[in-house]
């Protein structure tokens, strides 16, 4: 089954990465490597949010970062939006953005398959 393929959708992930310092980008890339290569992933790194959306959890120097993603066709990980977490709970507006991107993704995918 593994390694998983990792894709991005809509440029959201790339836009988020561009805003981050290099050491944070490296830590996120490490998290992606775990996502790509490990069969079972600790909740320290990945947590299910809702509606098939998961978050990649990154912490560095007391700062917390999240990247939303979905699994597609069993093993493709499609990366969506990311953000720096400032509060205890994942902000609802960030979850809403991820859900909207997921809906766009599946609508695009369906239109390509027709």
C-alpha cells in the first residue's frame, strides 16, 4: 500500500508554504515524509477533523501549524490549506475553508472524469 502519493490542489498549500520560515517548511516536509511512507501514523502528527478531512500537525519552537488534507483513492494525499494555530481549538473558519476546497476538488475531479 505505501508509499502514498502526495498531491496538492488549487495552490493553497504552496501559498501557505511560501509564507513560512525555512525551518518550518523543513518540519512540514518531514511531516509529509511520514505521511507518505508510514503505514500507521501517530495522532501526534495526524488527526481526523470531520467529513473525511484530516490535519497534519506540526509544532516547532512553541508555534503550531496545521495543514488540512484528504485521502483519495485509498492512498493519494491531497493537500489543501494550512495555517498557524493560535488557539487551543482548530478555528471553525479554517475547517470551513478545507471543506469548501474538498468540495471543489471532488467537483473538478468529477468533471474531468466525464
